[in-house]
C-alpha cells in the first residue's frame, strides 16, 4: 500500500469510529458493562453487588469466604461500619493466606504423585524425600509463595492491632448496627439478564446446526458453569458442544 492509501484507510477508520454509538444488543451491553470490573479498579457499574473489599477469583469458593467472614464477625463483634471495614480486610488477608497455602500444598502433592507414578516400589518415606527434593528445584516458586504468605500474615496482625487501637481511641457507644448484606450476597452467582442468556443460547443452537460456526468463549464459559446453567437454562443440552470445542473429554469406549 502507498502512503496515501494508508492515510486514507486510517481516516476512514477514524470516521467510522466517530459514528459508533457503542453496543446496542443486550449481549453487547452486558459484555461492555463487565469491562469496568475487569481490573477491580472501577466497580461503580456493579457496586451494588460487591462489598467494599472483594478479593475473590472466579475459581474461589465464595461460601468459604463468607463463612470465614462470619467467624470474624462473631470473634471481633465490630461496633461500627469503620470497624467492620477493618474486620472485612482481616478476612481478606487470612483468606488470601489460606489460598496460597492450598496452592503450595498442591505443588508439593504433584511432585509426590510424580514420584509415585515413576517409582511405585518406593516406600512412603522415600516418596516424601524425593517429592520434597523435586520441590526444592522449584525454589523460586516456593519462595514466592512463602513471601506472599508472610506478607498476608503480617498484614492480618497489623489490622488486628489497628482494630484494637481504633476501638480504644474512638469507642462507638452505643454500637451501631452493621450491614453485612453485601458480603452475604457474594454467595449468589452473577446472573446475566434473560435477554443475554437468550442470545447466548441462540448462538449455541446455531453452533449445533452449523458445525463450522465458531462458538465464542464466553458462551462456552456459560455452558460450562453448571451452577449458573441450572439457574438460567435448566435442562439445556450443551455437553456435545463442550466436547466439540475441547471443554469436555469424550469418554473412551470400554
């Protein structure tokens, strides 16, 4: 392409961009609205369903977090919303510590399983020795996990001291009622609107009828989410699509 053609194409692209009014379909609006919370820095769009401190990943057990938060509420009994914010942050730090501990355990367990598969004849003590020896070769990963765990424990202890100092210097008498509805709603899955679900399932049906149709990843994510599908489309058959697009392993015949 000549320089003039490149400039003309760029100008046309800018003109088309200025004409854009944003997404118009329910699915486009839903996908666009989720952009605001991709990094956790701009949660205004969905602030009504998030507490002020949310550290959960999509793979986390939200019920475990809420149970841990309820234990902290029972233990520390915050007397104000300010104290509750500190208690919530303590819950987050301890939950993060527990998550990292699980990851570290999984890393070592994989090494132990590898040793057992390669040397099924070794005794348990030898299996542990070889497993930990292999873990030591991944020292960078384990040092990273230990450093992160130590940081979360230090933060937890610091917040605990801050809570004690806050209660001592600024007592709330009588204690004000605490609103925990945002934390409790974290158990509830984020459910797309019926219009969005209808459009997604429409694409899934199109993929069933047209083998060459490339099903978007977000539709596959919906079909893969058993809990969410039970709410928005109970009984929908999507196993064949999940197997076709590599989200399910096809069972091997006996």
